[in-house]
C-alpha cells in the first residue's frame, strides 16, 4: 500500500543532514546523518607517482574504518570485513572513467600526480550505509581544495615543484558526474529505498545501483542471500534512476547553499 512502518512511502528517504568542511586538517571533509546512520569523511590530497598503466592521471584511495561504537558487531575485528566490502564497492563506483576527472590531478606525466586519500569513518550504523557513504563522499569531494602547483625546470633539466601559498589559489574537483549509490531492498513483492535496520532484517536481497546526476547507471551489485527475478531487477533499476536523480538535485542544492554562505556560516555538530 506504499506505506512503511515509519510512515514513509516506498521511494522516500529519511531526512538527510549534510555538513561540509568539518575537519580542519584535511583538503576536504563532510559529515552525513541519515536517520541513525552517521558518516564522517575526510579527503587528503598528497603528492604521489602516477600508476604505470595511467601515467597522465592521479587516483583515489579509499580507507574505511568502522568505529567500535557504531554497532556491537564491530567490536574486536568485526568491522574489518564490512570495511573491505565498502572500500571495494567505492573503488568499483569510481572506476568509471567519467566519475572524477583524474587527468586534472596529474602534475607531471609519469612523475608527479595528486593522490586523494578518502578516509571513511562509520560513527553509527542505522541502516542504508552505502547510500549515506556515497552522499558523504560526493559532498567531501565537492569540498576538496587542492593547492595549485608550478613545475620549475632549471638549466640541467631537473624539475622542482612549487606549491602555491595562497589558500584561495586552488583546484576544485568537478563532481557533476560523481555517482550516488541508491540501495533498493526487496521486501515481499515490493522494493523500498533507504531501508532502516528493521527493514534490512526483513529483506533477503538488495540491489546497489550507482546513478549519476543525469540518471545514468554506472554500476550495479546484488547483496544478500535471496534471489531477484529479472523483471523486478528492471523495475528496481528504473526506481533507482528516478530516485537517484532527485537525490543528486537535492544534494547539489544544499552544497551550493552552504558554499554561498562562505565564512559566515555557523558550524554545528561535535566538530564545530
């Protein structure tokens, strides 16, 4: 009947709180709260050497840390498996050529490039982790500022790199094509987005779909022990595209609003 326990319809998200620039010693950061799910992400830009197979591109590295306080299951080494799974899914989502312009991170082909270390910290798990993480990654990348670099060459041909001292003289990443993940959980004959922990417990199979702001699908992964028939997969894909597009529009609006406040905006949360 398109009605869930908490009063939402099948395609409704819970209230999402997004805040950027929350960690001072990073190139970019974001915190996202989605229901009881709480994610903190920091992005650090460091100089590295381009990979051999892509000599004219920078690259992203993902690290996921599951706080032992997030859920009792993470005590000891319980969160490691989930952390690896999340990192692998993020690598997969960002492996598509168009998601981030990696060529803009190259300083000197084969010699120097920017490496973006994306640290994901799960502070609390209240269902629908992947969507919250992907929203936080996009917000943190939008907030990332990379110092401008000049390459100076002396008479002998050796190159020296000079970083700009001006904090406003920086490169911004274009995040228009960064996808967001929409998780569709199948419950009975219907599927729902943004499942709570209780709904996840009722769902035997879910489909993770990464969608760009233009509604293009970049990757898909089934999770859970149950099976999905092809017809419901196509239905879920259409729902994912529709929901993903509106999610991107809402997120971009919030990010632009926060950006326009500049230094006058009040910082909230425990890091403010």
